[in-house]
């Protein structure tokens, strides 16, 4: 990747605290003088907001796993082209709540599609853009789903077996790329997790 910015993805199951940790990190990086863009998938663009409604609404009946994977890829292509790459190009730090490894874990392992097919789809959608660092906030799905507030969306409403497959595959992805991933116990206190996140990111900022 030739862009001068720093790209950090936060991954994890439901209720793992990604949005909270992104905001904590963004505050610290901004205080240190960095331009920080916080964003998310699906729905981090105007086009993506419409796709998000289809993907996550409990009213969306009959959406097949392949169609779901394609919609996530469409959202990601728009997100990368209009938000992520422009920000990286001007040297910003981009923090995204979910990126392509979510599709590999959720649509690949969770929906039991071909993991290789889902990976290749996301690679095509993003033109091969890989985060400099991926922070995996790991949590037992039983605890994470209990934490999730409000009405559950389509994915949150999936059975526990689905969420267990997703968690296991996230851990497998992290084990396969230890230089890109940092795995943190998201069941720990928020401040403790935030300190660990900042420590991991500081190494990349300094580098």
C-alpha cells in the first residue's frame, strides 16, 4: 500500500466494544496532533447507508448468504473508494469499525460459504487494500450478545452456533497473520482495553 496514512481496522463479535475503543483511540491520537477519520461498515457512506438497511433490518426476508456477501462487498468498495483511500492519501489515520475480515468471518465461517471465495471478493472490492493493523476485540459470544443493547439486527439475531463460528474464525485469522493482528480480551474493563489498544497503535505510529 502506497498511501502515506495509517489504516487500522477493529474487528470482533457483537458487543465487543469496537465503537467505544475507536472513540477512545481517536481522542488520544487527535490530542497528539494526528488527523483521525473514524468510520464503519456497513454504512459508512451515503450509498452504504442504504445497503446497511437491507443487510441488517429484521424486515429483510429471504436474503441469501451469497447475496449478503455481495452486498457487503458493494458497501466496502464504495467505502474504500470514497472514504478510506482519500483519507489515507492525505496522511490521516483511519479507524474503521469492521473491514474485510468481518466478511470472511461472518459470511465465510458464519454463513458457511467458501472462505476463499469471500476473501477474493473483498480483495477485488478493495483493490487489495489491507490494514496496517487489525485490532481483534475477542469476547465470548454469550457475554457479547448480552452486552448488545437495543433491538437486535439480522446478524445479532443469529443463533449462538453462528456467533461461535465467527469468533473462532476471527481467532484463526489472527493466528495466521500475527504481524498484522493484535488480539485483546474485550471482557476486561474498558480503560484497560483502551490502554492496550493505544500501546499497540503507538508502535505503528512511531514506526
